[in-house]
């Protein structure tokens, strides 16, 4: 228990450090995209490469892509269902901000720190399904619902094929399925980046974290998060007690469904002319809640 609390406390301290450094002026809010590019385009892909090569790949894990898609679709449907009577704009907002997971920049560092390579790879494969939905899929549906825009598979495909983590996921999946080894020099470089991923991802969250929001948002944020985390609890029970995977994979799935709202939800909210301030408040509060829940889960599961 002490080991879990110590590691979790260190990750939280790095988030707090990033936030404090921003508040005292060493970093600026405008530095967030720099951290984001370093994490998403360099350290996270390195972590994916290292963990894919650190264990014997099980082809059955590919089905986790559909688990990721299924979880996102369920949350998106809940967002539409609970806000459908408020009009098309609110139901589209609900779809975007109730669904999607911030796995690469939040949950992955947790998994890296507490669980083994199998759990990290399971997270990567789950995140492939999550990426299909949160990096364009749900937005396409929400945009059609809100503005009557045409649903475009091409725009979703373009978004995915320009995502470095997504390309790395797919590449490593293919190499693993074909039993093709990664060259040693690539692994040597990737190991350096992988070791920095947890620190950089947590620092990035601290620099981007914003806790101030209008009081009028309080009841709306509470409602959104209550819906999301209530459904996440049901999904966690299903993943842990029903899905036919090893204990380690079921443990990581239980943690993944409590990940914060995908950060892309804020950008997509702006594209459908939604309330960006409310979306940002939901996103920031979900990070705090997820830190508490995932840490508690790791303690309960005896990781």
C-alpha cells in the first residue's frame, strides 16, 4: 500500500509542480502545445515501442480495440440520451464531453508506473479503439446532430493518420502479429524517451490545468461528471468480472474506464459552437476525480 501511495503521490506532485511553475511565470499557458507535442509525438510513442517489445504478444488482445470503441460509444450514447430533451446543441455537447478517454497523457503514465508491459500494451490496444471515437468519430456524429453537417469518414481518417501515437499503435500491432523484431538502435533510442514519458505527461497536465470557472457551471459540471463516472463504474464491473482476459488485463481495463475526459473534447466543442468554458471545466475536474479513483483502485486491487 505504501509503495502505491508513494508512486501515486509522486505523479500528483509532478502535476502540481507543472501547475505551480505556470502560476509563478516560469511556464506560460502558451507552452502547453510544446509539452503536448513532446509527449504525443516523442515520449509516448517511445513508451509504446518499448512495452510492445517487452512481452510475448497475445493476438487475442486485438479484441480490446472493440472494447475501447464500445466503451466510448456507450458514454456518447449516455451523453446524448440524458441531454436529448434540451435540444440538438446540448445533446451534441453531451456526446462530446461524456465520451472519450485521455489515456496517452494521463492513464498511460499510471499504468507504466504500477503495472507490467502486458498492461501497457493492453492500454495501447484499447486506446486504438478510443482514438477512433475521440479523435473524430464522436465529433462527426455530434457535428451532424448539432449543425446538420455531413458525416465524413475521410476527415476522421485524416485525423487518425496524422496522429503519431495512433500510427505507432498500428505499426507495433502489425510487427507484433507478424513477429517482426524492432531494430536494436531504435529500441535504444526509444528507451530514453520511454523513461521520460511519465514525467513529461504529468508535467504537461500541470501546465495545462485550469481550475477556475464560473459558478454557474457548478451544477452542470456535477451532472456531467456524475453521469460519466456512474457509467464508468458499471463498465469497470463488466470489464473486471465478465471479460475473458487475464487478471492483469482486467485490472488495467478497470482503471482505463475511469480515465479523464479526452482533451480533444474541448477543441471539438469549439467546432460545434458549444460552451468551451464548460467543456474546459468538465475536463479539468475529471482529471482530479480520475487521480483519486485510479489511485484508490490500485490500492484495492493490491497492485
